[in-house]
C-alpha cells in the first residue's frame, strides 16, 4: 500500500507542482477597471466586471489584483467560462468586519468553473476576530451562520497555489462538489482561540490534493465530510488546531460514503487532537473505507491517534445506541512523537458495526505527564500489529471520554 501511495503522490506532484503554462491575456483590476487599493473603496464591482469579461473570453485570461490593500464586500464568481481562467492575487483582500452585513454565509464564492488557477502570494483577510465570540453553532441549531472566506463549488481541474487565508469568521475554505482540485503552498493563519474556523473542509468531492501547506487555526486543520473520495494530504504542517479529521459522520440522512484518503509526511504540533475519525452514536447508516495515515510526526499532541465512534459533544446524542457508520481498511503507520495526554492511541469502534481491517504499524508515542507512561485503548476492534508498538497496542480499557 505504501508503494502504491507514493507512486500516486509522485504522479500528482508532477502534475500540480507548477502553475500550468498557458498563453493568456492579463487584465488588471486597477488599470482596466478602476479598482483602488486604499482599504476603503469596495473592490466588488471592479472584480465582478473583470471576471465577467474574462469568463466570456474564448481565450485564456489572467485577472491581476496588484499589490495593495483592498476592501472587498463580497464576490460571487460564477462559471462556466469559455476558456481557462486565472486569478493572480498579489495584494490583500479585506472582508467587512461586521458579520451582519453578509446576506449569505460566504465572502468569496467560486462556482461551476473548469481549469481555474489562483496564485500570486496574496491574502484573503476575513477580519474575523469580532465574530468568533458570536459563534455558537455547535450548541445552537438555530444559530446565525457566519461567512466562510472562500467557497469552491463544482470547481474542476484547478490549482490554488501560494495563497493565504487568514482570520476567517467561520471555515476558511469549503470544497464542495469539486473534482481534481489542488492546494499547494497554501497557508491558513488564525489564532487558536478562533471558533469553528476549519482550515480546509471537503465534502462530496473526488480528487482533492493538499500539498506542502501550513495551517494554523482554532478548529480542524483539515476536515472531511461525507462523499470525500480520493483525497491526498502530503507535507502539511498543522497547529494550533484540532488536528486532521474525518467526520463527524452519521448525523444526517443520505450521507455519501468516504473512500480513498491518504495522509502522509505531515507534522502536527500542539494540536488538540492528531489524526482522527469520528462518527455519531445512534447515527444514520454510512461508511468510510480505505483510509491511511503514514509518516506522521506528533509534537505535544492530544489524542495523537483517535477513532471515536461515540462522538457526542455537549450530550447531543444517545450513547446507548451504537453508530451505524462502518469503518474499514484503516491503517496508521510510522506515527511517532509526543502526546500531551496519556491516551496516545484510542480506537473506540461501534459495538453494532466493529471496525474491520485495521492496521497499526511502527507506532512510537511517548507521554511524560504525572499519570504515568502513554497508554493505548481499544474497543470493538482487533487491529493487525507490526513493528514497534509504543504504547503496547490495546493494553487499556476505554473510559468513554468525549473530545471536541
């Protein structure tokens, strides 16, 4: 499996490590459409006008946003377009600070586009600090949805490279219904105290690649919802944040299966969790299979390896009914470093659908806290073991503690 994974990732790197060389025409939002980089004049209309012209062109067009600071109230950039289109963001885009001015929970939306390239070293600044204290969606079903910095909907064959998103009011990036989209040298920058600010959230997409990127946030660095298939994460540094997560799954009807997730050569530092899969008890039926975490470094990470099929934050579920999400073909290989909690490995599977075909290989996680050495807990799973097992695999009984 490791050889196959490395071959696949090498092929991806050959395809996506550079911006495609396409002969195209540049249009400048300042020179051609009157945009002003003063941090006060709204860029929305000049950008929309530039996008409309570029999208209608039968030849590839590159929209240039030069260096400087621009106020952007919102942007809805829709396709389909007639030819490949690129957005060269060199400056900083600033969202309105007041979250109540947004009619929809999105700041920048890009949809129904094939062959998009976004590059240039620029920044999407969501100015979210004033909004984080208003976010109670985890506990309140009727909460006001805060805006996501960048939403990609039905975007295909595209590359997002050398771009930063910072201080989003909610998720930084939402990838929904996309295929063959790559994030490379991508940066997410938000302080640990920011609420519900997942770095990149993926759902119902096939072929999403996150390479050589740095994510600092107050929630999951990368989160995968239902229908996430053929996802490759390589060379990502995560922290602070809640780790790299699949789920939570099983909360809603008609969730789509997850399959083919490879997370490799990543570093997690000072995160609440490490690599984890979480499903709700008393859940809707579902499945997640062919999921692999390999060559991961943990630096002072809580719950470095976590499968939690009793995920029940704020007692919003019935723990007496087992999860109906089937987890299978999971592997955790060459995962080493330090845990900031005693439970370094925790595999809590469903009593109704025990985890199937789980592998632990070369696990070396240490804990130096007052409770004693690191421990490994398992229930409803019998993993195949190979190589180093520190702590000794499945040597302790679970306590049933929930994690956020």
